[in-house]
C-alpha cells in the first residue's frame, strides 16, 4: 500500500512541476489559479475519451492493415496517439479557458494548453508507472511528460494567436496549424519509441533529439508571445477589470 502511494506521487509530481514552471513564465499578469486547476482537471478527464477513441481507432485500422508492422507504427504514432490526444487537448482548451475573459494574451494559449496536456499526462503516467515501477517513472519523467507539454505548448501558441485573429477564417487556420505541428511532434516521438522497441534500441536516441528541438522551439514561441503581448499592451490590464469582464460574460 505504501509503495503504491509513493508510485502515485512520483507519477504526478513531474507534471505538477512543469505546471508550476510554465505558470511562472507569465509573470507580468499571472492567470487565476482556479482556471489553471480547472484546465488541469479537464486534462485529467480527457484520458477517458482518449482511451475509448484510441481503442476504436486501433481495432478499425488493425482490421484493414493486418501484418503491415511499419504501417501500423505510423498509424499508431500519428493518428491513434498523436491526432486523437492533441485534438482532445485543443477541444478542452477551446471550450474552457479560451472562452474566458482571462484569456487575453497570446501567452495564455501556451499556458492553458500546456496545463491541459499535463493533466492528461499525469493520469496517463499513473497507469504506466503503477505497472512498470520506478524505472518507468524516471524514464517517463524526462521523456513522455515533457513531450506532452512541448507538443501541446507549441499548439497553444497558435491557439493564443487565433484569439486575436482578424477574421474567423484566419482563426480556424491558426487552430489547424497548431494542431498539425502538435500531431507531427507527438507522432514522431511515438514513432521513435515504437520503432526502437521493434527494430533497434539505438533509434530511441531520436527521442531526445525531438524533445530538445521541441523544447528550444517552444522557448522561442514563449518569447515571441510575451514580446507581442507587451507590445500590444495586453499585460497592463488590471485584474479587477478582468473580473468585471468575467462577471459580465456570465450574465
């Protein structure tokens, strides 16, 4: 029992650490903690529809592509895991934080999408760690958990940009661009992991190339978002005014 509790703690701890890390990136105008918690819990809940959709998709594709190992790796990586999980994360952000008056910076798109993704990653991690133990917990803490934050954070930049799009058409284009990039990063990560387990363990080294490259790219997008928000004067709005907006929108 005690060991199970320890495993649960170390399963969730990396995700919570990254939530705090990225939350502190938005120093000029921190987001309300209540909405951060709500977004994280939404991410936790997403594991349920993700499992259902992934099982359905997996059974369908296996039915029509038996014996094609490499093809199934590609489908599992980019469609079953990448597309389904990143689409669900985007759906959660667009139907929660995106509609809030507090979502008033490009940086908010990055932050809320990362928080949703880390809620998802935390629950997903529990299943893997309880089965695999401490070694799995350590490996996923430096690979899978950061991967979710990185891929979804990059998507979040485009969600943040979409909030200020001049037209609905441009808004949709930005949504699609963000989703495509997240699916590609997530997909290539999974493809590397799955391929390494079947063909050669050396392929697994590609995981760290993807993680480092994605992290560097996300850092650049965070700097761009913060710079744009400062330039456009979005960081100077008082919290009291935001609260008034939120109350007005609920009426």
